[in-house]
C-alpha cells in the first residue's frame, strides 16, 4: 500500500511554525496583515476566502476580508489596490480568482506592490523565482507541493520529475522550484499537447499533476514506485451525494494509488498546503517590508 501524503497534517505543522513566527514579530510590535479581496458571490471562492480569513485570525495575523459586488469596475478595484499598497498594516494582498469578466486579472496582478504579492504572480516575483532569489514570494500551491515532498522525506535531488501542466499559477513555478539548487531534480514539463503523455509520465520518479482535467492520469501514466502529487480539484456530478457533486483530482486515485510509493488524496492533499503557504508568504512579506528577521 502507498503512503497517503496527508496535506492536512502537514499544513497544521506548517501553521504551528508560522504562528510562532507571528508571535515573535508581535513581541516586537509588528503584526503581519493580509487583505483578501473577493468580487461577486462564487460559492467556492466565498468558502475559500472564509477559510483564509479564519486561519489568519487563528494564527494571530491581522486580516481584512474585502467583499465587493460582482459589478465592481476595473477602475474601482485598481483604486482599492492602490489604497492597500499604501496601507502599512497590510503586508500581503490577494485578489481571489476567478474575477468577473470585466476585470483584467493580469493588470490587477501588476498593480499589486510586488513586495505584497503573496500569490507570487507579479512579473518581478516570477523573475526572482527564476533567479533563485531567497526573498522571492513564490506561488503558494507549488510551494506547498515542494513542502509536502520534503515533509515526507521524498528526495528530489537527482530524481526525474514530470510536471503535467504549464500554467503560471502552478506548472511553470513548480518546474522552477524543482530545478532550483537544493531541490536539484531533472524536470520535464508536459501539457495538453504533449504527444504520448503516458510514455512521458512513466519515466518519472515524481509526477506533479496540475492540468485541471478530472481523472486524466490513470494507471498507465505512472511507473511502479512513483510518487504522485495531485494538484487538481475538479467537481464532477454525483447524484448520490447530498451536494450533487464530488471532488476528484487530475489523477484517478483508485487506479493509480496501488502502483505508487506515495500519493496525495483529493481532497486533503495539496489544498490545505496552499493556504498554509499563503500564511507563510504573508509573514515573509512582512519581514521583507519591515526589515525584521
């Protein structure tokens, strides 16, 4: 049987460390602050923002949850970002995605002070990650994946890793993190246009699935003894479930797990780590902005 990589337990340990860091900063009169902006009433986004706000407060951070109407204009949102950039009590700014269609999300990302960009999406943070700048704010989900590997003693040095997905949110930064000195993996990035995807992923010691297609990777996609990190969170119809749906990953867990050395479940794998890394990034941003260590 494979090791089931418990994201909830690992996130809890990370949050304990973050809480100690926050307490140390507060003892010096500094409280890390996170502002999360939500436009509209997307139920999944609302639940995610509530979770972020709750954990912020539990850890002792200053939290601002800003809920705006779905009709909010680009200009109104940019004015709010300008105010948050200038607010000394706010060290991290996050605009919850997806935004309504009138919002240019790329422009919003660029408007956020890169020192407060705790999502790690600003071009300056992307460049800092590529340059292996230790002060870089790194996207939370790939950072959480790397932390899961480390926490479970899964060596990346010399390992062959395949990242399935090339998004700026997960795939590309995940590849850069695995390539960086200290991680030292040999990395292949596959995607929706990759010819014979199964042949590519079967070469991997570590597979990171982040392509956003439910149950895309089956038993034929992994070698015996592989480690699989499933980033996907997809809703599929499930009439028997009271919610009318169930959550599945990009990996067919039942088919793939028996071949694995270790695998993350969905839910309960990468998801909790994304929020834990957001909290860690907010503390890092606070230290960068205040000069505290």
